[in-house]
């Protein structure tokens, strides 16, 4: 893989990571179609590290509010006789941590199997369709005037189960998590924000663990890895800005249509 090809994959990954069209699917499809050397999961996670950094930069005010309030609540209230009293920001941070649990558990249990058996175009087609169906169900529900439900630990955990579907190449982390949040009573905008914040610990954790295991591979291809990292970082900032605006004013149907057209294109590519 050349440095230019790594930049292309990095930019594509950053756009498809936040747009609900599945970055893992595109990182499998694109090298296959363009004849680029197939990227390893370690390379994919380097790209995810870049997009995770873009999330941190984009949501730094929210993250700082969550972290500072959590530290204040724990250190200050621990000396109060009435015990701990958590602010709304601290609770939101705890909901994020709880929501990460399913992805961590399923990742530890099934990541190796998924990497060895499910990273091919045929499986991508299947999971693209399943993810599209999930997004369609969420859109059909939000069209009804449902009563907004406050986020709590149970709903955060349920949304976390939807996020764990991102382990399957084609589901899309943002698509599955946003859909899960909508199905649990959140608006599109709220769902998008929670989905992106929920992704930060999971992406960082997976990337750091995998890269530390295959650090020699990172060093061997350092120029390509660094080029891809920065491409995914800057592309991620652009994608986040566009998608947050879109979620305020639009819906998921354009992405559903794109996914279905992609499936049709892949089917003809493989069998005709």
C-alpha cells in the first residue's frame, strides 16, 4: 500500500465512520475494487484512532464539562455528610461508560472470530441490508409523535447493545447507535451526540489494545500509518460538522438509500 492509497483510505474511513454507511464495510470494499493491498484490522484501527481524536477535538467542551463535573462531584461530595450527589453532566458521563460495556464485552469475546470469518464482501452485503433495516425502523418510529424519554442507565445500556453491532462490518457504528438511541426515545440530534460521545472510549480502547499488540506492523508501515491517521483526523472533523448539521434538519433516508444502492452495486460487481 502506497502513502497516497493510505491517505485515500483514511479520508474515506473518516467520512464513512460518522456518516451511517459503515466505515468497516468501505475499508473492505474499496481495496477490493481498486486493487489496493487489503488493509489489516490494525491499519483500520489506526484510522479509527484518527477519527477518535477528531471526536475529542469536536466535542471537547462537552467532554471537559463531563470530566470536570465528575471530578468535582466525587471530590467535593465525598466530604459531605449527605453523600454523593451527581450533576446532570456527571450522570451523562456515567451513562456513556455504561453504554460502552456491551461493545467491550462482545469485542473481547467475538472480535477474533469476526476478523477471521466476516471481513469479506458477501458478509458486508448482508450486514449493510440488516443495518439499513434497523435505520428504517428507527425512522418510521420517529415519524410518529413519540414522547421524549429521559436517558437513564437502562436505556444507556440498551443503546450500548446497538453500538456493539458495529463489530459486524456493514452495520455502521453511528447508524446502529443513532437508531438504537431513537428507538429508546431520543431525538435525532440528541441521538447523534450521544452516539458520537459513546464511540470515543470504545474506539480508543480497541485501537490502543490492537496497535500495542501489532506495534511492529505499525513501525514497519509508519509513513502510511501516519498519513492515514492525519487524513482520517481532518476528514473526521469535516464529517462531524456536516452530519451534526444534517441531523438537525434532515433524516436517515438518504443514507438508507445510499446503502441499498451500494448493495445493488456490489451484487452486480460480484455476480455479473
